[in-house]
C-alpha cells in the first residue's frame, strides 16, 4: 500500500506558498504600483508605455507587481480593442542564461513569434528579425526583462530597443518599450551614459518589507494555503464581537480583518515575519519559511504548525541556501573549500591561510587543476567567508607585519564533503587523508 495521500491535514492549497504563485493584489506596494501605473498609462492612450526600471532586493514584489499591472493593462486593452493593440512579452534573463544582446534579441523574437530561437546568425541579423517581428505585430509592445543585470555590460539591446522608433528600426505604428527588473541596486549606475539616458524614463525602488508588512503578506497567503484558516472582513463577522485568539489586521485602505487559524499557533506568523525582517525583508524567504514549517508539521503528524516548526524550517532553508551556494561555486572556490574541509577533518581548524594554501596545492595537483598564487587564493577564502560557508577571523600580525587570518568552516564537514563529492572532479578525493599527506606550505 502506498504511503502517499491526496490530502493533507495541514494544507488545503499549498501551491500559494510556492515561488511561482503571483498574487493579483499587493497592498503593501500601493505606492510602487501607482508609480508603475503612471509609467504604463501612456500605453492605454495608444502612444506607448514609458521605459521603467524596477529595482530592489530579491523578494520585494517587483516581478509580481509588473505582472499584475500588465494583466490589468491587458484587461483594459481587451475592453478597448478598437483603440489599444497591446502585446506583452516576459523574459527571465537569469533562467534562460541571457548574458548577451544576441541572446536577449533571440529570446524576445521567440516570445513574440512562437518560433524557435534563431541560431547561427550575426547579432545584427537577429536584432533585425526581432524588429521585423514587432513590425508584423504592430501596436504597443511591452518587453519585460527580469534579472536584466544578467546582461552585464553588453548593453547594445538596451540602447537599441528604447530608440527603435527614433532610429527607424520599427515602423510608425509600433510602440516598443521595456520594463527592466533587477535585484542589483548598483547595476544601472554602471551603464554607459547613452544607455542610461535612453533606457529608463522612470525608476521605481522597492524597499525591503518590515515585520508588519510581512505579517500581512503571510496572513493573506496562510488564509488560502492552510486548513481551518481564514482572513475575514470585520464587518462580516457575527455581532457577538471578536472571538478570543484572533488577530485584527488593518490593510492600506483602512479595512479591518480578522485572522483566525486552527492550524497555525498564534506565534508562528509573527515569528516568521520577524526572522525574515531581521535578515533581508524578503517576502519570498518568509513565505518559504512558512511553507517549510507546514511541511515539517505534516511530516511529523502534528495537528498544528508551531514556533518550533518555524525555527526548524528556518534552519533547513538556510542550510539549503548554503548548499546551493556551494554547488554553484567555481572549481577554484571548490578547491579552497576542499582544503579547508580537509583541515577541519584533521582537527587543525581554525587554521591560517598558509597551511590551507599548502593543502589547496595538493588537491589541485590531484585533480589536475591550475594552481593560483597565494594572494589570489586568499580571495577565494574571503569569498567563502562572505557567503557564510567559512568564517575568517583576524588574529595577530603576520610575519611581515600585516594582519594574519584564521579560517574555519561554518557548515558541517559532512555537508561540505557531500557537495564536493557530487562534483565530478572531486568524487575520488579522500578528504580525511589529504591533510596528512600535504607538503610543507
């Protein structure tokens, strides 16, 4: 008999706690949505939207805001089809590894035509194909480039698209514009002046959510995701008054709601919101903590999701994030991690950079990898420190008067070994023997 079940005592719609779910309503982003609305308003009048840049840290609602507002504009276009011919295309630059203008133009062409992505052509040809597709479609065309900073310094398409009408790349009946979305707050500042001046008519900053806003977001999601959980306008509640154990919430419009749950203990949502607000103010992170806490309660057969589940969820999510960061590191960073891991296993950590460098050279020889100089190798140790994988601590002065640093792992050695052995070049390395066999550094 299978152990799987098509129901859960905890969840009723857990998909609303997943990253791909985008709510239509973002009351915590009223000001930002109004700014975005103003940028798109010219399109509703048939003269094309302004180019707009949405920026802020991850998990601040940028993508959800763009999709919600474009959906609203699309609904308006359907009602006013005689006056507004609207086409939108969404391109995730990071998901599709779009790091050049060639790749961006190719993907936009595919989105606009439903044809396969052109390959084997010069960049000029692909750009011409993209603009010709726009000419065939006509009307207002809004291109969303999410994670636009993935393009790096290849800004050709970012110069050409906003100037398409002025440069006669498209015909007079075509009004293209861009919504650029980025988590990198400095990326736009590094664009060339000519691109910066032509690309973005408007800019909207999405600041981190505070704990109160995160609680409101979590309650709305929880009311849909969990069993025996509801968020009800207060004027729809029985005249007997507010039942004990409920939370009164006031949204941006002043509407009061009652939040009640037989599945979530009263302290879960405040705790999850506080944990995320103290870290990044990331709604995506907070929602993930809440979903993981529910999964843990479900796994353990508990009737309620408690603060203990939330804390365990936070630890698991952080572990997953660190493991993912380790998996995505370069070979040289993996070599630095391997050397430090070997010294942890031999009981030598915390340890200075020089002995770590000696083990690094030994491992690099075993896997036939290039060996960096000691100065460049230390950059990779600092990278491990910045990612929370290792901890570097300044100790006494070095032999030539400069500061000396000691390093130790901040993750379990078992996890580090597991990640490294999942990487083909390190699969046959015996980490427990490396430090014993290391040459004098």
